C-alpha cells in the first residue's frame, strides 16, 4: 500500500468508526431519521450517503468490488434501523480498505478512473477530498444528534490518538 493510501486508510477507518458511534448514540431508530427546520438530511441519510459514496468511489472504482450505488435512496430513505445503517458503514469500511490496497504509487497521480461531476481530478487529490467529505458529514450528523436529543456529549470524533500507531 502506498504511504498516502495507508494514511488515508487510518483517517477513513477512524471517521467511519466514529460515524458508527454517532448512529449508535441515537436513542432509537426513529430519531436517526428526524431533521430540524431548515435541515433536509437526517443523520441516517448522511450515513447512507457517506457509505454509498465511499463504496462507489473507493470500493468499486479503485477496488473493483462491483458496487452499484443508489444515490436517490441514500437521500430518499426515511426509515430503517440503526443496525442497518451501521452495517452499511461497516461495508464501506471493508471496501475502502480493499480499494486503497489496490492503489499503486503511479495511480495516485493519474486522473481518477471515473468522471465525477464531469471532472477527473488526480486520484490522490480526490481521495483526500473524500476523506474531507466524510469528516464534513460526520460533523453534521453529530451536531444534528445533539440538537435532536439535547445531549451535549460527543462520540470521540477526530481523535488524534487514533492517528498514532
């Protein structure tokens, strides 16, 4: 595995684990799908979106998993269990590892193998973007959980200690 891929794998694993903790921290399945005025996506939708995004762009495009994404469902689903959402995040975690392990040093500088929004940025840069995208939605889900439940405690996101080792 390339050094960049290894570093990204640490970040993806950390943030996917934290997203799982966020989902599990919801008091019940129904609250996972709730929103507040002015907020269109529930934490459940954000989690499914992140899982689908990573499974497509890292698992399928780089690791050849064959995953077929249903982006409309990621944002359109309005119910389901926390366990189902956790399972989607766990699948993403496994497929991200497979995709990153398949990368060569040369591939990181090459255009991403699939057009994204009509563009093909360098693969390494796009992977950094995906890590930032995951962190962005993780923060949204955590803020939404705290706002919906009135809880002030976090779930240990962005832990520096998980970057060591």
